[in-house]
């Protein structure tokens, strides 16, 4: 799934189209006027193998993007952050979600090289999938 703010539509659709050309199956909310419900978005996230976050200032400020990212994080999806804003430094809620992840900066690299890095990161994560987490046991009330 490709998660993005519609303010970044042009570059995100370019990334999406290239992934499709490279034979990836990609879920996106392409048209914000249709109004995909949060239930439908959660089903998309539940079925995705990778959750690609297109990070920008507008992404961080968008409540729907925040909900999607938190849900993917809670579901322990494999998250791949893409930086879309020059010199962007994540903080707050977004930093907690992408901390420790390999980010691909589309502002520092030309598009083709950044896209190759994205495909390489997907391949790397396929070879070394994260291990399932053990359930956390809460202390019992005494």
C-alpha cells in the first residue's frame, strides 16, 4: 500500500505508476473525492505486504494519513518511508513510526535511482522478513 497526502499527488502517482510497470500490485487511495472509508482503508492495510509512507509536511499534518500510519504500525506491517520534502526531519508521532527504518529520499536522488532503491528495499525485506512479535502479557491485577 502506498500511503500519501493528496497534496503530494503528482510525485506519488509517478511512484505508483512505476511500481505498477515493475509488476508490483499496489493499493492506493487515488481519488480523495470518492471518499474511501476508514474501514476500507483498514482492510487495504490488513491485506498489504508493505506499507510505503510518502513523507512530507502535509502527510504529517493530515489526520487520515496519521490514522493509516498508526494502524499499519499497530498491525506490524513492514513500513518503508519515502521522503518527499527536501531536508525533512521527522518528529513526534511520525518519528516514532519510522524510527530505525531505512528511508529513501526522493529529494536527494533522481527519480530512477530512488525508485531502484525502493525496489531494492522491498527485495531486502522479502529476503529477511521480520520475525513475528511475541504477544505482550499485561500484569494481572492483585
